């Protein structure tokens, strides 16, 4: 029995060592140096004249609908044509509306604040669903576009949950 236990202990130790080596990989036989080059485009502040440089297919038109939104992340269209916009860096959700139908969104209000890292957004059955990398929430859409009855559905989404595509 003692010999059987010793063989089992050696086998387990060998597996643990092999798993550890597989996780960290084996060192290279010859050291090497890698050079990484990263190119970032030059930042240009928005100017409405830049729109004329964009190309669209025949029959399409492009125009500015809203400005001054910071860094919008994801949008969802409300039933009345208003737009809900997440801003991940600020951690809020904006509602912009085109009240006079001229194609420009002239009203802006924050409808959800203090939601760090918010980016995912959708509307379903009168509810606004929002997601960050770890949290999923929902809020009841009111007739004026605001949100009430907010609920946290999930607090601990697994790492890389935002990368799952299937």
C-alpha cells in the first residue's frame, strides 16, 4: 500500500510540474529582442467642415446630427427616434432628442449617472438594459425618456464577458 501511495504521489507531482511548465512556457534557447511600433493617428478636434471629406455611396447623404457629446460609446434608438448614448469614460447615459424634426439633436440630458465603465446598451419591452464589463442593469423607460425602477441584474460578469460573440 505504501509503495502504491508513493507511486501515486510521484505521478501527481509530475502532473503538477508539467501543468506549471505548460502555463508559463519554456524559455527560449536564444534570447531575443522584439521591437514594437505603435502608430496613433493625429488627433483633430471636430469641425463640421470635416464632414465634407467623408465619402458615402450615391443616394446617401451625411450630416452632423449632434456635437459636444464627449466620447460616445454605443447608441440605442428609442421608439420616438431619440438616442440613448453611453459614455464609458464618464460613466453615464445621455438622451438626445430632435424635437423639431430638422435632423439635429438639440436637447440633451443625462438619464443615468454614476455607472462606471458603462458601454453596452439595448432597449427591450420598455426597459433600458445597460452593461459594463462586470455589471448588467436595467431601468424602466418613462414616457419622458427618463429611467425609473432601476435594478442590478448581475454584479459579477466573468472576465472577458464583453468578448463573447456567440
